[in-house]
């Protein structure tokens, strides 16, 4: 899309509404701060439990691996 200069607020909002109708502009859903704090707390608790079980050397190897399914690990450990 090329850069466009608007001469008025009316022109800007007209173009904005046209883009919304054509689904060029999509709403961005963002999590709230409480949800982020809760997920961080669970992730830290799971990390501490895994480190306690595997020891430092095993934990370092586990951290080098890719994706970790924190949700399922939390369920398995009973972390809420």
C-alpha cells in the first residue's frame, strides 16, 4: 500500500473505515496483564520443579531443547 497524506480527519476516518470494511485492518487481541503474570508464575514453578528433578546438568540439557509444553507439565506436577 502506498503512503498517503490526509488533508483532514474526515478523509482519514473515511479511508480507515474503508480498510476495515475490506478487512485490511484486523483487530489485535492482546492478553491482559493478569493472564501474563499467571503464565509467568506457572512457567517459573515448572522450571524450578524440572531443575530440582533433573539437577543442574540435566536442566541445562533440557533448556537447550526446543519447545516446552509448560501447560501439560504444570498439570502433571499439579501446579495451578
